[in-house]
C-alpha cells in the first residue's frame, strides 16, 4: 500500500513546516486529490492516522478535497469535465481528448497550526 508512504511524506512535510514556524503541532492538513493521482482516498485517510502516531500531528485531521478530471476539449475549445475516468471524453460533445488539465493532483494546499 503506497498510501502509507505518501501519508508519511505528508506528515514529514507538515512537521517541518510547523517546526519552521515555531508551532507545537498541526491541527488540520488540507489536501487536493485527483482521481488520476493513483491514490485511494480511504486508504490515505487510514494511513494518515497511522503515520501521525507519536508525532506532532497526532490527533490532527486530513481534509481531502476531491478534484474532478478536467480536460481541454479540442472541438468545444473549452475546459470540460469528462464522462468517466475510463473514457477521457468531453462530457458535452463526447470527443476524446488527450489534454488533461486537472485530476492528477496530490497536493498539500494548507495547514492549520496549533497555537
């Protein structure tokens, strides 16, 4: 399960940031997660709890914002959502598109530090 190593990296990053800012710990870590990131949300949440044990993040929350897949449709010439993750086609006109604009995210976007 690679989600555990990802969770450990998130905890390391958050610990470093808290230490750099002189905070005793972190209450909340905010993360953007796309369906094409290859990460299973539930497995990451479970792994995060394990990775936080005996660290300044113990008891913190990982809040995940799920990012939809957005492509650039060559026919509509617009940013469009897709019909499904298996078929990267414009949801409006059905044209297949190789240009993915969003949906691969695995990014810490913010943290709430403990006072």
